């Protein structure tokens, strides 16, 4: 189907970009419900402020798409553990860190 066919169909049925913008419901903040003014040609806003955005994401951690999860084995206790966002971590806990760092030096 050509682009002109789509354009003429939209024109005949009142589906112009101006008509669609006017028919859109008023946007409200997903956190507090406050009205948000959308600007033409800009990305759709979901939140009225950074404060609301941070509050919403902190209360909806299950919806965060985490890609930087690393799997390691602790050299002190030998247990596997996973870490988010820290590719250089070695130990699973502070106790294992102290054990691994200072007990090895005592043996030497």
C-alpha cells in the first residue's frame, strides 16, 4: 500500500495529526496524578518531576530492566553470588573480604 493511499484514508476519516492530538486524553503523572502538559514534537512525559520519577521507580523495582548482573564465586568462602553494576567485585560480603585479605597475608 502506498503512503499516499494511507494519507488519503486518514484525511477522509478525520485522522490528521492535529485531530489525534486533540482527541488524546489529558496526561497525568504516574506517581502523583498531577496534570502534565505535553509538548508537540517531544517525547511523551510520564512524570511531572524528577522527584516523582524517582519515587515511582523506587517503588516499582520489579519493572526495572537490569542488564548489568554479574555472577561470581567468592574466593574466601567459595559460594556463588551475583552483583548488579559492579564488574570488579570479588567478595560476597565484608566478612569474606576481611577474611580473604588479611588471613592470606598472615599465612605469608
